[in-house]
């Protein structure tokens, strides 16, 4: 593929996909910890998860690896356009100032 808008959009969408693959498990664990209900009368009594690793291991045991990718498509649809705009603008600015591609 030659240097141009199609290459930039394709590379940006791929970068957004890889970002979503990398960050989705972290987002799932973070969301589950933040949304857990506290049952009982104390700060840590009745919590489902003790920490992030506990949440990760419980999710893997009960749902498998795919449980860490719940909400992947919305995450990618959020990151994809963001990376397209970011890298496309960067490439256009790079071209305008006369900087050669790396």
C-alpha cells in the first residue's frame, strides 16, 4: 500500500483494534471493581473482589478468557475513530511541514 489517506486510515484502525485488544481486560476488571456492591456493615465486608488480581482470576475461572472481552465492540468503536482522527491529523500536519514518513 502506498503512502496516502487509505494507508493512514487502515493503519489507524489497526492501531485502534490492537489498543482495544490490550485495554479491554483492564477496563472489564476496573468496571467490575467499581460497580461491586458492598453488602453488610463495613468497608470491606461483603465485597465480591478483594483487589484487581482477585477480580481477574475470578473472571477467568467463571467466564474464561472471553469474559475479559465483554464490551469489546463498543470499546473498539470508541477507540477506532479516535485513532483514525489522531493519526490522520498527525500525518497531514507532518506532510504540511515537509517531514518525511518514518
